[in-house]
């Protein structure tokens, strides 16, 4: 076997290797070697097709270091091809293909690269078998057989790409710094030159005083003045977090979503009443106190199957499908017997387990995705095994999403819409919408858009 390798002049390559793209100015990007994949791919965001004379080119951004959006390298390349590629999750999508020289160790050669959103993957690049044929043989027991870089060497290589912090002071008010959305917002702020801080809701407390209001962090440390606050509030912390947001507001900080707007959005009954009052079409919804009214309540929403929804449900939790009138009556009365408030809502059968999430920032739909329920589920939810894909929404759906966010006074909102035989219907509005699903589905940098919205509001000039 060793003789064959020598005779064919094949070099040994490990399961991961460092790749260099001098043409793009990428000094090093860690790649996973995958002989099961035909074509190589690289992480790319904000992909746009441009024309140079009669040729089509693509502009795109690469974040070459995993879990670090503060380093962005902008690239341009001539468009070589467009292909339908199946992702590891089995979803087919069209991808742009380019050709570019790559350097691995001491060898430089041209490879094909598909531009793909790999933010959720462990590696920012995948090296496929077309790049390996007649060049390398893979030894799965080793890594970096051709060239290895230390952590210090990588820091030196990327030092020119780091920006000085000369911007705003922004705090992310949340509970878990390791959530995808929270990490992304912190990275996006740092990438734009701002000083970012994470404030744990449960470890902050306040001093209410007309002359010297304060917010302190556990241990008695006074929290310095912030220019802006980004609230990312889980439902169980709504009351306390909104009190903190009001305190920040009284101290002069701009809050991306206000306490009043968040409170309105979290009260599903109030939000539904506001939507109905402002002529926004929603599934027929009922609300009653006494078990004596249950039968008529079911009839009022056109009977079973129907949806039973806790007023404080989130991410699909606390939402039940009752398939028969008898089952609906039992569930409704069971909730009422323990003094739990619920909404009863008509079931839109023709939606086939699909809905649309529109991400609204400052009165514009900046991204939208279609969510498909997992097999056996009635409601689309990517937190419970559902899938998501990019979708082009209609003008009517766009107007509905913008109007719903405006009614609740939310500069940032995730607006959920369902398509029915009567046209688009509003399901609900989320004041702390997650970024992972929609960034992965669309390839857009939503976190960056949110930071830009703060800059615009505070008239910050870079």
C-alpha cells in the first residue's frame, strides 16, 4: 500500500486540514475532509450576484473562524455554475459554484467551491473528494498532516482584520449567554466596533430613586451607563425583566423593544384583541371563564378539530390539538378546573402543518422562512423536529407582518402567519424571536441588521 502511494505521488491528508485562499485574502480556514461529498463548500453569507460586463460574478462574506462573527472577509469570484445540492439534513437547495485556487501545505491547485451557509456546522469549510482525487489519500486517524497552525499563529494571521472598539456601549439582557441568538448578537456588535456586554436578568437588581436611579449586578457592582439595551427575555422572566427594561429606559438607555411592547406581545389574549380591533385577520378565537360555556365555545370556533393554547405558551409548548368535540371539552374543562387561562382557536386544516415566520426590523420584513411540522405533528416548530426553508412572501403577507408588529409597537418582532383558504391569517407575534432558524434558512445576517437598527436610532456614524 505504501509503495502504491509513492508510485502515484499521493500525499497523506488528515480528517481536518488548514486551507489558504490567497485570491480572497483568507490566511487560514479549518476544513473538514469529507470524501463522501463530491464538491467542496465554504461558509458564505450575504451572497449577491453582480455583473461585470457580460459575466456574472458573486459577492459574498466569509466568517473564517468558527464561533467568531467579528472577523468578516468580503470576497468576489466569477460565477462558474448553479447546482441543486442536498444538505446533510436532506433538504435540496440551489447553490452557487465558483472556481478558485486553494493552498494546502505546499501545494496550490484550483478547486470548485459551492457557497453554503455553514454557520451551524462545526467547520466553516468542507473539502470534497474532487479536490482529493489524484492528490491525496486520507488517513482518518490523524489531523493537519499537511500543515498545522497554533492558536497564536491564527491570532497573528487575523490581527489585521480585528476592528478597534470605538462605538456604542450595548448590553444584551438575557438569561443564557450560550444560546445561538445571544452569541450572534454579541458577535455582530463586536464586529461593528461596539462594546458589548451580557447582563443576566436574574443577577441584576435596581435602586428606585428619583435623583439617583441605579441598576446593580450581583455583588453590588453598579452597572455603567449603556447606550442601548437588547432584551432577549424568556417567558418565565417577563415580569422582572420588563421592570429592569423600564429602569434602563428611565436612566436614558435606548431599549430595542420596550417593556410595554414586550408585555403586550406576551399577553396572548390582549394581543389577539388588539389584532381583531385593528382589522387583522386571525383564526377564529374564543375565550371563556365558566365550564358551563365550553360547548358553545367549541361551536363558536367551528368545532373540532381545534387548537387549545395556553396564554403563556412559547415555542409550541402549551399548544394542544383536540381532534374531537368530546376531547376538546375534556381538555378545556381540565384547564379551567386548575384556574389556567386558555384560548380556543379554529384549526386551519389546509395549512398542512406549515406556517411562515417573518422577521420584522423597524417596519420592514428583512427575512422570511417557511416552517414545516415534523411528521406526526400538527404545528410547524423547528424546536420540535420541524424544518425550515427560505420563502418569498406575498405583498399581502408582508403588509400583514409589518402591521402586526406596528400594532404592538415592536421594532423587532417575529411574526407568524398561516396561509388559509381565506387568505393569510396572523397566528402570533414574538417579541424575542430566535435567530438560528431564520439565519440558517435564509443565509442572512439578521444579528447585524439588528445592530444596524440600533445605530440608526441613535444616529451613530461609523
